[in-house]
């Protein structure tokens, strides 16, 4: 991901609800479907996997309660 949206959410809702809310905001703001989300493993409830079409990964360089969400880059292979 080259460009993404950094979303802060320290609410007491579940990790899944917070990711879904961030994805919804991303869709409304950018008019694109996000495909990727990074979150700190210390964020309450953070788990890697797939959530409503989003690939969710944990990454220690993202601060707790922040979510980096965007569209994964296409891999280009030389012909």
C-alpha cells in the first residue's frame, strides 16, 4: 500500500466494529473499496485475517488504536 488513510479510534467497541467503521468512512471519503488494514497487535482485540473483504494485519509500527487502511497495490510482473 502506497497511500492510505490513518484512522484513530479509541472507543470501547470491538476491534471488528472499529475496522468496519474505518472502512465505511474510507468508502464515503474516497469512493473506493479498501482492501487492506494494518493495526497494532496491542490494540484491544487485534487479530490478523479477513474481515468483510479487508485483509487485516498487525504491525508494531502502527500506534495502538490507530488503523492504516487503504487499497493494496497491484503487483506488476515484467513480461
